[in-house]
């Protein structure tokens, strides 16, 4: 499970993960997805891009 908030700044990032994952699997560019979702801080981008599902 992705953390609910960004560890660095505290912004809610879990609400965007499902949309990011779906669009990423469809072959869309991760930079464009995050820009479209309004995730501009590099710490939040890191939280979403680097997340790996455990289990």
C-alpha cells in the first residue's frame, strides 16, 4: 500500500496513485501523468514513481 501522505512535505499522494498506475500501464509518459494530476513537488513525485507493491 502506498503511504497516504508524502513523507517529506505531508501532501496527500495516495489519492492519485490508482489513476497514475492505470495510465502508466496504458503506456502514458509518467511525467505527463504527474503534471496532469497536479503533482509538482519532486518529493511527491518520488513517492508515486518509486512505490513498489509489496505482496
